[in-house]
C-alpha cells in the first residue's frame, strides 16, 4: 500500500485508533516494501536503520560515524521531513526476529538446522560478531569481551534520542544457541529461562541503571531534534560533536573511514521545552564517549558550556558498567578503553 492508502486514512479518522500509540514495523509501504521513515504523521516506526548501523559500528566496521550520529540523535534524516519528532524513532538492536543480544556477540553465522529447512531460513546478514569463537566457550577473555560488547550495545540504545525498545531476556543473557528464526521452536530455544536472573544480576542492574538515568535526564529524551547551533548566548550549543582531542569534529573527520571514536556533548540548558506547568525544562550537561576501536583512546574533556569538572557515571569497560566515583577537569584526558562507552556529567563549581 502507499502512504495515502485508505487503510491509513481510516485509522487517522477513527475516534479510538487515532488516539493510541501507532507503531509500525515499516513493511509493505510502496514499491520495495521496506521503507523506514515513510509512514505518515501519527505513526512511529521500528528503526531498522538504527539497528543496522549500531550493530555494524560495534562489530568494528568503519566509515559509519556520520550515520551513527544521525541514529544517536533521533534520526532527523528519516523523520524531520514531515514534521515528526525524535520519538517517532523506535530504536532497537534486537527484536523477536533474529539473534537475541547474547547470540549477537556469540555467533558469526546463523545455526537454524533445528528448523528443518537445511539452514536456509532466517536472515544471513546479521551484522554479528562472535568475538573470536563461534558459540559457547570457556575462554575468559572472550567471555569478558562478549559481556562488554553487550554493555556497549545496551548503553548506546539507552543513551540515544528516540524511544528505546528492549527485547525481553536480553538483560539476562537469554540465548537461542545461534538460531535466528526460532518462531517454530516451542521449547527451550524460544522460551525465557527465569533462572538466568541470578547469573546475570550484574547485567540486569546495569540495564536498571541505564533506565534510571534516562528517566531522570530529559536531555536524553528530547521532544525536538537538535539544531547544532547556539541556543543560549554566544557559546551554548544544544549539541557538540567532539574528536578525541576534545575539539569539534571537522567535515573531513566525518568522512574518514578509520574514525571509530566519537564524543557527543548534550546541553541540558538548551532543551527549549516546557513541562506540564509551562516551566522551562533544564538538565545537566552530559558527555557520551564511544570508542569502537580495539585499542584505548585517551579522550580530552572539553570545557563545555562553562563546566570545569566532569563526573564519570557509566563506563562499560568495568564489569558492572559503572564508572568509579571520579572527577576529571576540563582539559584532562579520560582513559577511554577499547570497545567501550562512557557517560560523564558536568560538575559546576559554585
């Protein structure tokens, strides 16, 4: 059907359906079928482009830093053209189809033999990485890397503008043993084993902390897209993109295929929105650092919007996903480890 199909018009005119949350998995919309961003106003969409680029970046692919920036900020390239907002983007890394999170970091290939279709079913382009061994392993180094990769993917999801969608079981290591098309498996392959809770309590606690941060910081769930320009006074931009030197990204750097490290400063004073009582919404300034390179990259911390100190909050290099209680001055280098995400919060001196 097309964007002007009678079906969509009827939903918009219906007194009940027009008032509910409409979420599309954007298939069957015109020629070619799959068209993320082309559902009409009033609809939100599963953002498959978000899934693809986030998976690819953490897999280690280069040349994607520019598209990643769009996905981190609500995908304005997909939703702004017809007046939709960042919350039109339902961000996800995993869903009911495909690998769950545990398998995304444990398998390079699908293993669907149990589906009795000679492993022909299911998508072969999973953008997954097994971290060095296909499937189960006892190697502590590979297990540690897989655990960090899961934290990286989860942190990216919860620190992105838009609406995060979490697949049930990802927070406690649910696996389908490499089966990425388990719809026909009414058994342990597709069931959720609640006994995993105890083993994965640290990961569950990390997801809870991410959800808490998102709930408490409105700058992480803006209702309008960033402008990238000065909002308050001559110096305060609503968002600033940084290279590891702590300087704004140049046009040349955005196009470099080897760039895998990026900083994103979010200005809490430049949200330009009001609460239910008409009061301005103001938040802390946040700094998100992402390093998909395999080696550490010291990251110079900027004096963003007058902030002189930064408080480390999240750091996925640690098993807990939480950063040690430490402060860093503007101009100091944060020890950003290989394949890790860090979140810092501005600390203003009186």
